[in-house]
């Protein structure tokens, strides 16, 4: 099941993607929550109700007629793993981590699968990182590796957009990873029962040029290991998004570096999960106080 958030006629709704159409759950199952995090939190019975509604729905919307939004609008937590592919560790000139290298992306960085990404006024060192992401579906703590599959609701595509000078100027990476719009996710959430995450081809293009081409089987710490590690320290909640790390081929590591510029189009595609396609635009002028 492909769960999505979409905008139509000025309203944000939850839907299920079926081929090139969308079932609007606010119409097909009006008793279900209208927010995807709330739907996940409602548990397996609610998801089964959504699945049945999609099968039985007569009225469907053409996918091309709606605007897909980030499936999870404001994750309770947006966590990410650094240096989780051997080729990326090598291109960074660093040692392979002994434990998952966890950092935080602020939830306000989330963007939709086709939303513009801002080139910051504060920096021109903008880079892409195509990644597999997963979303937590059950509140949990101390999850052993062999039960991690029970708490993962599903998988999506992430572009961990990074401002390299801000990322690397201090030991903690949060600032350089959290600029507004620098967390495109989507295009939908593919539920865990429909995907095996350990052997998916991952590719990233910039302006049609292939920059990253890898497979999730090369993850140093896989999704189950990450869940076990994170839940040792803190409670994971429905809607938490975890980006599992990027393979080699990032712009900053090229010789010379090939960072993003205005007008560039990034496309991140993962086998079985869909694609993100985001254009780099100038950061707009915004008020100091909204």
C-alpha cells in the first residue's frame, strides 16, 4: 500500500496511490484520521480499514491532477545516519564507524517530493544525498533487531540536502542538515509488507547526469540495526522519519567539487519506492517574524 499526503483545492488530504490514481481516504473512509501520522498511530486495524477502502473505492482521482506533499508533514523526529556506505566513507577520507553515526534534521526542513529546494543566502555549498528512509509505525523502546520489522511502518525516498560549510564547521551537523526545504521526502510511504529494503537500487541524478548508483544491500548498518540502536536510548514514535545514509558520489567529494547551483534539478530514485525531483531555487526573502 502506498500512503500519500496530497493537496487538492487548497486542502491537504491522505490518500492511497493505486497505479496512476489516488483514493482519497477522506471520501472512501471518512471515519479514519485525516493525517498520516495519526493514521499510523491508530494501528493495524486502521491501516486494514484504509486498505479495504482503497480496494472498494469507486471514485478515484488521477495522480496527475493533484500535488503530492511530503507524506509526513512534521515528523516527531527526523533522524539520519552518517557514513553508512563504505564508498561514501572512503570518499570522505574517514574511518568506518563502529556504531551508527546519528544526527538530527529539524522537522521544519521537510519538503515534498517535487517542491523547490532553497539555495541559502548564507552559503553556496549546497549538496545532495540520496537515501533510503523508513518511518516508525508503533511507539516503541528497546526493540531487538529481530523485532524491528514490527515497528517500521514503511519506506520512502529521502534527499538529505546538506549545506557543507555549515555542516563541517562544528562537530555536530544539525545546522548544516536542517535548513528549510532541505529534507525532501516521499513521494509516498510504501508499507513494509510490500517491500524488502535490503536490496534496492538507489540512484541520484543532477540535471540528468547520474551521480550516485548503489544498492541498499551495501548499508553498513541496516534498518533493523538502526532501530535497535536508536531505541536503546529513546522512545520511537509513529511518524518518526529515519534516513539511513547516502552512498558515494556526493558533489563535495568530486575533484573538483561539483556543488549545486540555481536551476539544478536533483532526482533521487529508489527501486520500488518511487522518486523525488526537486529544483534548486534562490532562498526567498522572508520576514524576521512571521
